[in-house]
C-alpha cells in the first residue's frame, strides 16, 4: 500500500513535468486528489480480494493451526546445536532486544520450549477464530451492493485501483491539454510510447501500483476515446 508521506511528495515532484502550466497550488490539490482517491479505491480492492467464502476461511484457519502444531513438534525435537539461536529469536518475539541489559538470560533449551509453546498457542487461537466464523455468513460486499456469492467469481482479480487511477488521469489530461489521450506503438520495435503513457507510468510508480501502465493506459483510452465529447 502507498505511504502518503512518500507518495504525496513524489506526486508533487512528478506532476509538474506532465502539466507544466499548473500552479504549485493546483499541483498540490491534484496530488491530494490522486492520492486520496487511489488509496480509497485500493482499500476497496483489498476488501474485494479478501472476501472469500466462510467455509474456505474456516478450512484455511484450521489448516494453519494444524501446521503450527506440526511446526511446534519439530521445534521441540531440535537439539542443542540447532537451538543456539533461539534465545535471540525469543528476544525479538518479545521486543526486548533494546533492553537486553536487564532482561533475564534465557538458555537455548528454555527458548526452544518457549518457541514451541508459542506456536501451539497460535494454533489454539486460530482454531478459536475458525470456530467463530459462521459457515453461512453472506459476503461482506453485499452491504456495498456487491456479489452475494464471492466464490462464484473466477479469473484474475480486477485491478480496481489501476483502473480508477488511469481513468482519473485520462480526465485530467483531456481537460488540461484539450486533446484526447492516446497510446502510440512503434511497430518496428512493438514498443508503446506517448505522453499519456508516461504520465500513467510515473503516477503508478508514485502510488506503488504494480499493474501494467501500458495495459491500463491502452484500456482506458480504448474505452473513453469511443465516447463523444
């Protein structure tokens, strides 16, 4: 997810290269609008991708709990040589590395037992979580008017954030430059190019959007350029 302390400064640095006529005040407003809108859509995208059938969540939780107990058994069987790094792991786990001076020294064997017990405890907590899931619970997206059966969706998850961000940039480019954005292709090298693609590429980088800028620049241009002004 994008970090506003990094993304906003990057956007303020990048956008003037594409819209040199905009004042610093308008650049700041534009950067805020892009960040706030794109981040909100990213939250919805994450929600959609995590909206799975309750039965699948129960299955995954129980499987994780089982694997943690298996891991605990393996930890219990580790000998002294393999346990020498365990005290440091326990200090990391407890968050006391900066206070080692007063923290009691833990032997490798004691640390081994602590780690194994901690894994067993995690397994129990996951089992409790699984028991708290209602198998017939509806999709959490129903409240948002979404698909009541998330398990019916197939294929790659939609890149909602990439779509919204590119669509927003399309509108800005059209409004500020007075011409429809497009993506050109060098047929000798089969390479895409053009100022709108450059804009999308730069903003995707500022917002840490991992989707393909070329794919979405082409997609939005194809969808929007067929509409009448």
